[in-house]
C-alpha cells in the first residue's frame, strides 16, 4: 500500500513511473527503505552523486540484476532522467514493480534539493 504522503509501504508495490526529487528527499529524511541506483557512467558519478546510491552503469544493469532488491522501492537516476527511464522500463519488465525514475535526474535533484552540488 502506498501511504497518502507518497511514502511506500515496507514491501515494494507498483509506484508511479516517476517520482519528484522532493519525494526522494522526503524518503531519505524519513529513512524510508529504498534502493537508489545511479546508471550514469563512472566519469559522471565522479563529478557528483547522491550519497548512498548504488552505481551501476546502464550498460551493466542486466548483469547486475541480482544486486537489485525487489522488496522495496528502487529509484533509478541518471543525468536528466532519460537513461534511467529506459532502465525503469526494463526493470518493470523483469518484475520490479517498485522501480521508479527520478524525474529530471541528478540535474533536477541539484536544482531542487542539493543546490550546492557540483553540476555538469
């Protein structure tokens, strides 16, 4: 069940295809169980990243499927949200109903949540 505040129940269920950066920030502040997967390339994550993210470049996501938990929401991000949306589609096709895209990627996260974050 998804709580009224947009915070998921303990077991991952179908979430919207995308969530806003503020929703992810609230989950993190309230210690809501989730997995954050950054599908950018290593050179991108060296420039900036969200603490606690699991770095799995998009091209390695299929081989990393066993590392992704399916018992909680999985938030996928990239630079602007295009690659991560593709990964969310693939994950959902693999049965990860709790997979969702971080709308706008790390760029929108930096704009709205972490304005001191380095940008590229």
